[in-house]
C-alpha cells in the first residue's frame, strides 16, 4: 500500500458524499477518488440487469485507471445488487452500503422500524434477507421513494424544494398506533444530505439511522493504521461520468476540510 492510501468512492450521484464525509473524518490521510455516475442517475429507476451491466464494467475501468487500495460502493441501490459480482471480478477489497436494518432493530424500543430507500433497494432480495435475518421481533416497513434522491440532488443544485414534496416521500414511514415508529433507516446515501429537513418535517421525533460512520470505521479497519511516513493530509478528486463540473459538490467536499480537484 502506498503511503497515503487511495480510496475509490462510488455513487450514482451526490449521495455518496455523505459517506465520503465520514471517511475523510476517519482517515484524513487518505486520497479519495469520488465518482458520481450522474450520466445514469437515478439508479433507483433502472432494472437490476441494467444496473449490473452498467456498474460492473464501469468499476473495472475505474480500478484500472486509479488503482485504488480499496473501493466503497456508497450506494444502497447498487450495493444490494452488485457487491458479489464486483468481489468475484476484481481483486480489490470492497466495502458496500446496505440498509442498516440490524442496528435499527437492535435499537428500536417500540419495535417498529421503517426503511426508507429507493424503489430498487426496497425490492431487493438482499434487503428482504436482512429483514429475515435481523428484524427479530421488529415490525419492519419498507418505504420505497421514487423521488427523494432526485429531490436531494435538486436541492444541492440550488433549486427550491417544498416541504410538501419532501413530506409526501417520508410520510409513509410514520406508522401510528399502540406502538408507533421510533426508528427510520436512511437506506439511500442521498437522504442524510436532507437530514435537517427530515427532522423538522417528521410528524414525531424518531431516530434516523445513517450508516456512514459505520462504513467509515470498516474502511479504516481494512486499511489498517495510518503509516508513519504518510503525509497527514489527503485530497479528493471529484469525477462526474457526464463530464460536468459541479461547484456545489466541490464546495461541499471542501467543507469536509479536504482539498478538492474537479476532473472533467
Ligand atoms: N444514493 C443511492 C443509494 O444509496 C441512490 C440514488 C439513485 O436512485 O440513484 O441508493
């Protein structure tokens, strides 16, 4: 491994920046190549076969070009489908992002949990298996949102997104009754970017589970201790598959205290 490890962080768009933020905090020495496959966004609207056919060769190209020490698939919609294919095809350690059903069910006091993800993620067999294996005595409601990832991107692009539009997407998570929902899994990496608004718009307070800190800890474990001969500062390169420049994303990454280079 080189002195400063190189980490490929991949998402369909800007959502993976919520994972990148935690990785930068946990491993400030790392150099990240952040790739947003915005030319194919949103993944939640594509079929399983289309996503596999798109992502597996694309990651292969990125590995060949950037030679990362580790790759993070910072997208639930892709991870729940392609991780096994990637591990079979490429000799690089992969860390995925999958719905945090296990910790959510361990924490819920009312035993009523909702999982908010894309239409693709909530349909996956992978997600069903997590519920079978880890829900224990919890009632788990899967809530597929057709629009929330795109609304998040629009908000980051400076568009005004109404409270009503966001509330319509999250409202089905809130099940009332004798025991009401107390925990919502953010099963799409875009959603933590709207966390302030989700908290404000929630009909009652719940715990929102963002898996990013746990993913960053897993990355740090796999990389091993920081090498004494590494420089203490890493940097991030931002690449959009559409070839666009994205000043708002660059500013956001800069706010993680990371020098950022946009690559066209
Ligand atoms: N950020 C992605 C996820 O975690 C999904 C957004 C999309 O539909 O492309 O699922």
